[in-house]
């Protein structure tokens, strides 16, 4: 008798798909399953979605990705646009702004524009606009509410999107509930095996189990996490208000962003930008800074972020990072920011950007092991979970019981 059959005999609930974790990847897995007519339950240990999926910029940065991340990002873009229509949350399609404050940064943007223009049709986002549109200094300064003379030029990445992370995950959850997905919050998972999820509220039988627990993969599959080099990355972020002459017309990246995302770092010019920035500002390099900004509908700005890696992240936040964020904000925008909120985020990180593996038959592990979960997570889930379900020609519950 299988574990799933034993649990069914003991009166356990049974679903075609059990998703463990209600972050963006977990929500994407539930969406992929319910789209294919499967019964779905999402198990989440917290009372509300409160992890990395809400503690971020809300920046969906598709163009700055390369390789597998780009493939997932392009799929994610279409899903975000669809969800915004069907779930009814705010989404901004004005694109991302990139401010170049040095000629080497502008040169990198020119390289990226040339690379993306040369891509084949199937490798580009849908649409007739260039993926990277170069801007003059006056244009980027106007669109980013920057003082005149702040930049030497910049770029617009028109296919990038922005959402409000504090509202979006809850809106997607509500949408999935309306479609029949069950959510069991404040429910811990103690053990997972083929066909069975043991929880603090009792066992659940499953045709397919999808683990989307991000950094907590080291709790359920510690040996896998160690083998794949998964540790935790802690980051510091702020929300501020400031009196600027205008609004940002999209998320704003800086030179520090050009040495972080794979689409930028793949350009030959990226090494020179990194060397200069680290030489000029070793203090910011020590924070592993990604100096970027998004403006929320209420006018406040999300500011950050720093990165600290380890098997455990201390909960104590030094003021060093916060002071650096505020100083750089004032230096860039020419206005002193007022802090509204501070917080710490934690996410999984590893040498590779994604961990997709079958822990045992019928148990699919899906983790974005870098800080681009909002950008790639929905596409990852659609690819990993959707392809698994598409390979089954009958409902998984029926298949498992035969």
C-alpha cells in the first residue's frame, strides 16, 4: 500500500496538487495546476503571506535577465499581465529607467541595446518596441525627477513592469480562492514523501507535491540544500518620502544595478563598471549594494538594498546600510528623504539561479535561488509544474488511486 493510499484509508484529505508555501512561486504553482483543472490546496505556515514576496521593490525586471532567468522572465511577464486583468491589482507598464552617471555605464547600456536588437524573433518580448531605448541626459533626468547634470544619459527598458508587492500577493491569493484553490494558513509541514504531506492539521494525500518554500528548503531537505549550496541572503530596505519636482515614471536603476543582473553582467563593459565602482566606493561595495528605487502609488519610495549571505541571518540591522541608502538618495535626487518604514528581507541564494529537482517520486522542489523571484517565479512554476501536469492525461488523484 502506498503512503497516499494509507493516508486516504485513515481519512486524510486528498488533492491532485498540494503546494507547500504561499509565496510567488507557490502561487504560480497553484495557478498552473488550477488552470489545468486540478484540485489544489496551498499549505502555508504563516497567517498571511509575509515573506520575500512582499518585502521587495515590486520591480519586475525582465530585460536585465539572461539565460534560463530570461526564459522564465519572459513567461512571467505574460502571466503578470494576465493576473493584473483577472485578479484586478495595480500594475504599471511604463518600463524601467536606468540612470548612467559615468561614460562606462552609458557604454554598457549601448552594448546591451545592440545585443538585444540582434536577438531572433522568438527570443524577444512580444511587441514592436526596442527592448533597450537609449535616452539623453535631459530625458532620463526628466523621467526620473533628477536634478539637471546628474547623469550623462540613460535608458528605458519598456518591457519591464512594476506592482505593489504589499497588495499583489494577497490579490493573487484571493483570485485563486475564487477559482477553487484552498489555502490552509498557520499550518506547518513536518514531513513530505511521495503522495503524502504531514501537516500540523493532519495528513494530506497528494498526486503531486510542489515544495515552494524558498530558503526553508534547508529544513525539509537539508542535504539537498547543502549539496546545491543553498544559503540565505538577508537584505535591508527602507520606505521613504521626499519632496521631488516630479514622480518617477518607472523603477530606477543605477550603475550598481548594472553589475548585479545577468543581462548586464554578460556585457563586456560590465567588468570596467564594477572595477571603478568598487574602487571609488568600497563602503558601498561592502554592502553588496543594489542602488535602486521604486515609487508606490501613494508617492512614497522603496529604497535599497544591501545583501548579507550565510546559513543564518542575524535579525539585528546595523544603521550602516540605512545611512548609506539615505545619503545616496539625497546625493542622487538632491532632496533629503524622511524614513517611513524599515525592514529586513530573507531569500534563498546559491551558485545557480534556480533549484528545480524531484526530491522523490511525485515531490517537485522549485526554488528561485537568487533575488529575482518576482521577476521569474511565475514562469518557473508554469514551466516546472505545468509541464509535469501536461504529461498526465488523467487527473492525478485518479491516477494515484489506480
